């Protein structure tokens, strides 16, 4: 797809919304069916950051496109959610959940590394972060109004849109 400047900037916001929804979904599902302790929040935050750091630092060695890593993140999210449904409050699975969250964190790390070629750091971080905040708010409100099903439907639907758009592949936003 040929990207216009506006569409490429929207892509950054959509990815941010997706990542916000994913983290919100993880937080709510783990808080309600694993543990509502500070450890759950810490597990999600630290493992996500570790995965992102690995994604940024190992970007050059990864031959996969961000679409493949997006699908991997969705699979890890889905597996995490299914395990929480099948084995609620099973804290012996903390290491497995941590590994799955690390896998989810790879996508944003590689995304930032690859998009930094096309966008200034200011544009990339501002657009993605604004989308992330929208995703956190949207995920929370939709969960409160509609229920748990939204934690499954919306991230997968938004990921489909992101995959359909594809990532920008040329210097589009030199002026932004």
C-alpha cells in the first residue's frame, strides 16, 4: 500500500492503540484470574520492557517482518488468556506467563527499531505514545462497559487492520 504522510502517522497511532489494548488486556486478565498483587503488575511491566529491549537490540539479527512478530505477540496473548481461563489462580505458571509477556514485548521493540529509520524519534514516540494512552483508556472503558470479550475481540481486530495496512517501507515522513 502506498502511504501518504497522514496514513503513515496514523499507522503509528494504531500500533500504539494496539499495544495499549494488549497491556490493558493482560493486566485485567491476570489481575482477575491469577493474582491482584503488585507482583502481577511488576511481571507485566518488567517482562514487557525486557522483551522490548531484546527487540530493539536484536532487530538486525531478526529476519522476520514486524507482521510476523505481531502475530507472535497475538499468539502469546491468546495462550496467556487461555491458560488463565483453564488454570485460574495457578501461580506456579508465573515463569511461563513472564516468557509469554517477553514474547509480546518483542514486537514493540522491533517496531521502534525499524520505524526509527523512517520517522524522527520525536514523531515516532509522540504518535505511538498518544496511541498507547488511547489504547489504555479505550481498553479500560470497553472492558467496564462490555466485559471480558472485548479483551479478546478488539486487540485481534486492530491487529488485523495493522497487518492489512502493512508497515511503511520508504522515507515518507521526512518533514514530520
